[in-house]
């Protein structure tokens, strides 16, 4: 309430103008694909490869052979090349559920009355999370692995009504425990801040569909603080644990879980489905044990621009020329165009295809929001140590990440300086200059091999057919960066007064930003118009605020022409 001035005197006021404007969110890449473990169809942000492995795993065994999914290889290369955040969405075939401690059996977390105290479930889904089994003399679980977990209750104290829950790695032993998380001094009292569900979290997400749109429906009261488990239910809550004298009530003390350890069981869903075709053996009928249609729900979820933010998206393992994958990838491109804030990197041909195959496949695509690279490349698998063939989209997010960390998004992610593929052993074939010309004419970015420089991305075209600035990746990514920053800035103006003060506030943030982009070689020139000229009275009466942003994007030097002129002795050089 404003101060009312009635009688004479000196009045002092404070005007705090030091509030910092919230900066737009910095986004990274998104990847869709099968993983060893993790929540199914729940987009999850990871910020390092070690975090990716903890949540999604790395290797698995099929037919006595060790494999890893292309998703894992792509994540590794992305972070190795300077990527900061990765949005991972696991896709799978069939029904997947979490492992649980349950309410009956050997794994129950129970009080001294032998009744269940509370139930835990794993965030990750699939049978790989079942750690239950015979425990040997050392405390090792028969089904305990590096990918699953076990639980332990310690420091149980009935006088205080508290206990400590420890999440351990599934393959540890009694004398060498691998503790992943510790939640100390938690209780079963829902009226206390240390309530077990509140401390650990009890939120679970399920996929729902409304018409053609998929979304995640959360249930539970508390966000998940654990990376591995959540509280499914509290079977013996102890509301009002103490009497008026501060003494624990006898009716509740037997509910406090006793010191013990156990495992998780009853999860369903296996990644070993289909015939299991991996790497160069991926086919129309089987891509890493699943079908392209298994990606559809995940793609629909990521259509929510407000919830999920990223600037490049890939689905390594899906090949556009495969009849089963064409519709799925077309939907991914369409959704990305609708979002307008990312670019799709996709593969158009399988291993062993010809240049003619690739060119013919590229003719079916026309979008500045998509780019393709060819041919396949051979890499040393970071988790198995084997040499595997992978499609180019597996590595391109890492190229973009390296480009952005060493330059800017509006620089070309190509060439010897920023397009090197250091982890590649060799390309599927060595392209001649004529081969590269043929591919580039068809808007396919060649992966070239040079004796002195190794394997290099040697193109940066989008799949847009019409010649314009947006037929280049660096310009498309410039627009993505500008739209992201300016769009998030404009979000702060929604429902503000449509006055000159509001417009000036917008200009005061956007103009300096575009000046910085200009200084960093993103644009030649720019102009931002948001004034009375485009916010006339009738525009204002329609509750609209209009801004116009004009930019002249910088272009890259892709064709360098050097004329060598031989002159006779004594001739003068041109001025």
C-alpha cells in the first residue's frame, strides 16, 4: 500500500532495481531409442555419460554376445564432444513394469510385527531390475547386477520413530557395499517433514492419450528425490507418533521397519525381443529388437514444446528408406517443423547402400528442419571395446555439440576445424570428389576421408530443396537459437500491459542480445521493430503485441576459389 503523506516531514523510500532478469533456458540434444534399462517413454534429462549409464545402462548380452544400443553410443559421443544436457526417451516393445519390494515374500520392508511398513518400486522398468534371488554366504545376490539395486534399512529407532534407508547396487556384497543413495532419519509419520514418501518421492508417470496427443500423467504427492526408487505406498503410516508427553505410542512402535536388507522382484518386460538385429544388420523388420512403430508414442510426447526443450533430435536405428520407418520419421520431421525450435538428424539408407540408393531416398524429403549424412561409419564401441558399424546420426549430435562448445550454433558443424569425427575408425566407403558432388547436389552431407585429417563431416545442407539461406544447417540453427532466446524473452510479456514501457522492456533485452550475435559472426545486420508502427490501436484492441525481427544471416565459405596466375619475368603485379 502506498504511503500516505499528510503532514510535513522528510520521507525516504527504497526502489530496488537490482532484480536480475531470468535468462532463457539453454537446451541440448534429444535422442530416442532403446536402452538397457530406465523408465519407458518418460523423457529424462541427463547431464553426463556416467549419469546416462546409471539411469539407462550400457551393455547387454544376447546369444552369448555383448551388445550396446546405438542410443548409448550416441550419448557417449555427445558428452565426449562437449554436450551439456541430453533428453533421453527410452522406447521399448511390449509391457514394462517396475520391480518392487512388495507386501509379501522375502523382500518386504517390515516392522517388528512382520507387517509391511512401506513399499518401494524401481524407477527403471523391465526384468533387468529384478535383483531378488538366493543370497550366498558373502551376501551376494544371485540376480544382483550392476544394473539393478537392493535396499537396506539401518539405524532403526522406535523411540524416535526414525530409520535410515540405503539404496545399494545389486551386485555388491556384505563386506564391500556399493551405496548409491542414503536417506537418513526418515519416518512413517505423514505429518512430519522427514516422512519417507516426502524425502524419497512417490511420483510415477503413466502415458495417457487424448485424441492423437500423448502426454504423461503424474500421480503421487511428492517429487522423486531418489534416482533409483520411489515409494509406491506406505502400509503402516504413524500419524501422531508421539503422545502429549513426547513418548512414542506403543501402537506405532512395531510399525517401524527393522534393520534388514532385501531385493526387488516382479518387474516385467525384456529388451530381448524379436530376432535382435543390431548395427549393420538392422533391417526393416527388426531394428535393435523393436519395430519403428514403437517410437510413435515417444515422438508424440516430445511434440509438447513447453514441456520438453531441445535443439537437435535423432533416432539412430530408424532408416527412412525402410517402409516400416518412413511414416514414423516423417512424423518426427513434421512435429519438429511445428515446434520450430530444433532440427532432425536422420538416416536415409541402411548399411551397404549405394550412392544411387541414397540420392533416390533423399528426393522424398524436403524440409529445412531436417538434415542427413552418409555413409555409415565404423567406431570402437566405448562400452564393449568392439568395432561396430553405426549410422551417421549416431555421431552427428556430438559434432553439433563440439561445434557449439568451440564456436557458436550458427557456425557450420562441418569441415576439418569443427566436423572431425575423432572416434571413427573409417567410413563405410571413401568418397571421391565426384561422389561428394553427387551427394551434395541431393542435399546429402558427405562424410569424407582425408589422409591427413581422418574422417570428416564435409557438408552442411538441410533437406530443403528450394535454394535459400535455410538450405544450410548453420542458418537453420541460427534461427533456432534466435527464436529460442527471443521467444523465451517474449514469454515474460504475456499478460503485461500493452504499452510503450512494455515494448521498450522487450527491446532493451533483445537488441543487446542480437548485437552480441552480430559480434560473434551470426548476422551481418539486424533490426527489431516493436513500436506504434506495428502496434496500432486496432492491434492493441485485439490484445496483440507485435514485433518484427529482421536479420541478414552470415553465410559460410563452402566453395573456395583460388586463381593461380603465371606471369612472365618482369611483369608488374596487379595493384
